[in-house]
């Protein structure tokens, strides 16, 4: 056993956390890592030096964590996600280490501004929205709760596109997030794996008389892991985010080059690297579909091989895979991993089918993130056979055994057989990935109470009736470290002065703020902090868009992925209604508002891109009209991402969560807004229901049809034209749009967004319009009473504790993964001595 060392005798000055040590280390990295004298260093040099200074301190904890996990009987979470939208690392790591103020002081002592240095970090755009942001929050919470975990994904060379607005339209450009390097990652070439694609299978009998299958691939690529440390808050635990890059088995063909075929010499390299070039390549073409499928298989194949390697390191047989790893599927993108693990166990490790299936089912769990049938992934059978011939054989065998079980359980129910089948027989045959995920997992969860209920009653009803014991509900959450402690320092300081800072790792402690809602002095400080946030956002808006907005106006915010079901266009109809009211009666009383929109539309999603053009066109008219300029402003903030989110959430007064009831799985923006003191207006959809219950009916603005009412209205024959004709205000608003008022006289430009006369209204804007407008009037009345609004704002924050991702992860650990925390003791060294582990009695929980 290693000799323990007391920390007071084990100070490794290289990784000490004192201000003096941090300043020395920073200047050392400017000189030795960046190769610059401090006076000649660029802002990027300073950022890189700061990042390496912090990373040194993470690495000590990272290695300590790996040492603690080695040989541990505890399971490890393997979180498989096609997206990890981590956001900038430096500020978050400073918060979690507990040295944000020390580093600010150290930078100031060197004549530097920490805020300017933080602004230099290029955000890794490795996600599209909520899915990737949730994965990032979960990684933060897993480390904070000291849960052994590995996040597995793809190291996209180019992330989600950069969005600019030109002539009111979204224009995409390449996201070169790696242009200055990534100081947080370490390449682990020694753990590279090979991944096969295409080809054919050969069936044979081995020398023991066993039936076997050999996969003969058409090509092979190499998966190279890049590891980033994920630090928990004020603990020694640093888990790993392992992202895979695709390389060629042979990057350069020397003989082909010498023959003069210069392109041919690197063709394998180019083809292989295309796998991890871009996040979500456009799948409108057959080539795009094939690349997406290859991407998804590539990262799960790499990850499962890596897990088997880790088993071997620990000396654990493959038959205990499910005892060591809890593999969580973040939506259906990694679902092909079920077939891949079966292939590895049956083909490579020669396990009997039933034993391999037992291991697979007990290892995997599936989180469903959608109620939209079109979002449940399906792959054309010929495509799947071409890319993954062996996996299709395995899926067909799984399906045959499943349908045999269904025939016995539900005798004579042929329609149920068709619905449960892993192969869709409607039109072109498709492989149903959600069905595969349900069959191959021991647990299936929704991400909000309503979503989970509708999942059981509708989207996955047949699977629920087959295996009700598999289903559970775990409402999403967000990390308070990034979304309050880091992004809102003014409010953080005020809250911590009032109730202490324990809430940062136990968000339920925010409840202690409730009495302060009745304290006029505290409310005044609260309002002052939030107003400063609004001033800062107003300056960002001016710098980014040129639009000048009034921080004293209500900041009415809708920032999220642009999608028809999220109904950004309903919010714009409200803008037009207010505009029409002012134009019709210039003396009318209207609470001044700044409407702030943000979000990206998928490059191939024409409807969503038209929605952006609609927002910007209305903004152009409203912002140019001197009659309304002081009362209404409309802004579309381009390139919304985590970095912008950290500025927007703390400054919002009102947050729009207005999806059609029954369509949003959860939503996490509502939680971030509430945590920062914004009030939410929303339908009874997703987590809005639980948020309203938590903050109280008086501190949430509900409107619109409920999910049962939506189903009932559709069943009775929904006619949007009836709402259009019966509501004069709605008719006036729609007519303005269709007459071309906001499109320079072009009456047809925005017709695809809403055309009630043609009964086109799939997300029931017309039905919810009146309720929405009425609710917005209540919002204006509340905002006109500052003391009332401030009280509501304090309570919104105070009662948001249940929406921490820490709570969600605890529920996953208890209900699905069955994992206990593994505390990490910090490795130290003294005076150049070998690394040693300190005794448990002196293991610090605070950095």
C-alpha cells in the first residue's frame, strides 16, 4: 500500500492554488508554452497560457481520479451522445476549482483583464441545441457527485455552423473551432481502434462445430481518442470526455504519389476523415444519410471497443461487462451500439447468443427525447445493409426473437407485430432505431412527467404494454455552476451574501431566499443586479446588430433552436398585434418591450429558415417606424450559442416557452431562465408543467390548449379558418402579413408559415392565439408594478432548485444505473518525490 502524505507537507508548487503560484505558473506558460515575453503576447497567447495553467491543476486531479477508479467494483457510466455542447471551458473550470477570484486578482497583478482573456476562448460547437447542452450539464453533475463516468462522442473538426444574417436571411459558414488549437484536450493515439464499414459477411462452421459469422469489410478507418478533463465542483473528481476522430489506416500512399497521382495518394485520408468532419451533415441526399449512419456507428464502435479495453485493464471478463458499465443512450443516435455490442460478444468473443443478449440488455439504457414521430430515426434497409451488413443480420435475428415473443404475449394481434417490429414495412423498408433502443435496453426514460406519460400512451405505447417495468421518468435539469454561478456573478454574489454559497452544489438551498422576496431592500438590490445584466446585454446587442435597445424596457426573450413546433412565429404574431394596436391608436398605453430572438435553423430546413426571415423582416419594419421606436424593438441575435446564452439568460425579464402542448419533450431553457430570476410564459408542455408547479401559479404565465385538448380538437376536425374569421385581431394580424406589409409588398413570401384559409396550421397557432394575447396582457400588467415583478422574480429563482442536473443524475444513479459515488483522494508529491495518495482523513472536498 502506498505511504500517505499529509497535504501540508505535500505542496506541489506546480499545481498549488494560491494567487502567487497561479501568477508564476501563468507567466511560465506565456514564456515556455507560448514562446513569448509577456509584453509581446497576444490575447490568444494569454488565453492559452491561462488555460494551460488551469489544466495543470486539473491533470493532477484527473490522474488521481483514474487511480481511484482502477480496480473499483463500482460501475462506470458510459454516456453515449452524438452531441456535447460543452461551452467555453476556462471560466467553468475556475468556478469548479474555486479560484475564480484568485485568478482575477493574479491577472490584475500582472496588469491583465481576466474578462478579456475569457473572451478569447473559441466555443466548441459540438452540438445543435438542447441534446448537447444536456449532455454537458450531466457531465458536470456526474463529476460533482463523484460518479465514475466517461462521456463518449465525436470530435467534429467543424462544429455547428456559424450563423450570420444577410438581407434578413440565415447564412451558414464553417465553424473552425480548432483554428487556434484546443488546450483542454490530450490526444491518446495509443488507444486508437479500428472500425470496419461496408463489405459482406461470410458464414462458416469453426473447428469446434460452432456456427460463426465473419465480417469482411470494404474499408477500415482508425478512431483516435481525444480526452478532455471534466472537473466537478469543489471535489477532486475529474471525469473524462472522450471524443473520437476518424483517421485513415494509411494516410499517405507513397507509391501512388510517385506515379504522379497526387490526389490519389491522399484519397484514403480524405475519405476516412470525412467521417468526423462536420456535425450533422445534411441528410437530404443519399450520401448525407450514409455519412450520418457511418458517423453514428463509428463513435459507438470506438467507444465499445474502448470499454472492452478498460475491462481488460481491470482484469474483468467480458461476461461481466454489464456489471462494470452502465451505457446510456442519449436519444437514438447511438442505438446501433446495441447491435455492435452483440457483434463483439458473439463474433469476437464467441459468447452464446442468449448470454450476449443478457449482457447487452442489462448494460444499455435509453433516454427518449422526442414526441415527434419524424424525429425517431429510421434508416433505409438497403443503406443499412450496405454500410453495416453484419449488424443488419444481428438486428433481423433480434427482431425474429422479439416477434416470436409478441406472438405468444399478444396472440392474433398482427397490427401489434407490425408496430413493434424493428423493421418498418410501410412503404420502403426501414430499420427503426427507437424500436431497437427499446428492445435492447433494460430501462427507458422520458425527460419530463408529461413527456414520459405521452411516451407511454402514444409514441412507445406498444413497448410500454410489453415491458411496463422498463419505463420511468426523470425530468431534465441544468447545472447551476455554469448557468448561475458563472454566467450571473452579480446575482450569485447577492444570493450567496444572503444565504451562503451552499446552493451552488445543492440548489434546493435556494428555498432559503423565499423570505427575501418580501424584503424591499433586498428586492431593490436584486433589481439593480438584474438591471446591470440588462445593460451589459444591451451593449452586446448594439455591438452585434447595431440596434439600440432600452435596458429599462421589458426584455422578452425567445432563444432556442428554430423549429415549427416551438412556434417562434406565434411570438412574432404578438409583436405584430402590438404594432397594429399602436398604428391604429397612437395614444394607446403599451408597456415598452424589447423582443429578443435567437437560434439556428438546420441548413436543410427551409421552413425554419423562412421563420428567421419572418422575424428579421418584422424587426426591420418595427425598428424603422418612429411612431413605435420607443415602445417596441425587435432583435434577432445571430449565432446563438452557449457563450451568448451566458449573457442572455441573466438579462431576460420574460422567457417564451410556447411550443404546442404535447410536442416539447422537456425544454431546459425554461429552467435556466427561472434560475436567473426571469419569469416564464408558456403552454402546459414539457417541463413547463413541473416548473409552474415548483415556482407557483402566481409566478408563471400559462396559456393555451393542454395536450388532451390538442388531441381532442384534432380528433373533432380542427379548422384554423374558423378562428381566423371569428377573431378580428387575429384576422388583422394575418392580413397584414399576407398583404405583404412585412415583405415589401410580396404577399406570398410568408404564406407557407400560416395560411388558415387553406387549413394549414399543423401546430395550432390560430387556436392558441387569443389565449396567448390575453396572457401577454397579464404579463404587461405585472411588469408595470415593479415591486410585484421583483417579488415574482426572486421566487422564481428561489423555487427552481428541483431543476438542477445534480438532482437528475441522482435519480439516474438510483433508478437506472445503480451506481454509488467514488470519492477521489488527491495524489501529491513533495520535493520531487514520487506521487503519493494522501490519507482519507485529510482528503479535501474543497479545492
